[in-house]
């Protein structure tokens, strides 16, 4: 999986790949987005994580987190429990 940036510097991703990471169908992802039920948080890395970004995507039923390097390549990922705070990671 890869995240790229558009001309404004906003992150973009293939919705089919994102749906697969969330374990849902692309159609459900699209419907959830249309209803405003998909939350995305992008956090820039600091100190030794400079240049990396942590992306958390949460739907009503599932959540996923990925860490991307400066070129947008996925370097680490995990699924989150639906009743778990996005700040907690399954180990």
C-alpha cells in the first residue's frame, strides 16, 4: 500500500486498498464516507520519526493504522479493535 500526495499536499490512497486494510468492501467504505462515518487522522512524526506519518482510519465497525515513510511507503500497520481508543495499538 502506498499513500501519495495531491497538488495541495493532501494524502490520497486507492480506496480499494484501504477497504481491504479495513476488512470491508469498497462499496461499504464509499457508503460510510458518504454518510460521514469515516474518520481519518494523519500525524507527522517527530524526532527520530521525522519524515514519517501515522495514519489512522476509523469506520463504524473497524479501524486500521499505518505508518508511512517520507515517500509514502507503508512500513508498519495494525488493525484496531472497534471498542479501542485510536491511541491504543494491538500488540
